[in-house]
């Protein structure tokens, strides 16, 4: 409807394109999984802006399976994380 605002929450019917992670994103996931195997309970991932930290999070969720809790101070960040989870694993339910 013209003039109405959906605040970015409306979903389109078009599927997201397939995503091929960058090599350093795979390396980050491997390092996080290795840290967990060594008993590290609170790993910290630090990367520059635009390097795909949310993709790394989505890859980690995919590899570990199960559920993930996403906390953020903005709805847009939550939606970004949901979109990346679906991009990495389209079979993931919303």
C-alpha cells in the first residue's frame, strides 16, 4: 500500500542466492570449533567491518546444529542474522 511502512520486516518470495564462504570464514569456524573442543567456553571473534562475522556465526550454527539465541539492540541486526542463517542453510526454518 502506498505510503505505508513495513520497517523492513516484510519478506519477499524470492529465495536468497547461494553463498560460498570465503576461506578465512571457514578458518574462523574451524578455530572456534577447535577452541570449544579445548574447553574454551567464551571464545571471542574479532574481524573488521564487512568481513562477514554474521556469516561466520551462521556457518557455526550450521556446523554445530541445534538452536542459537541471537541478541541485538536493533531489530535490523536480528533480521540480518536471520537472513544470513537462511543464506548459509536454506533448509533452516524461520
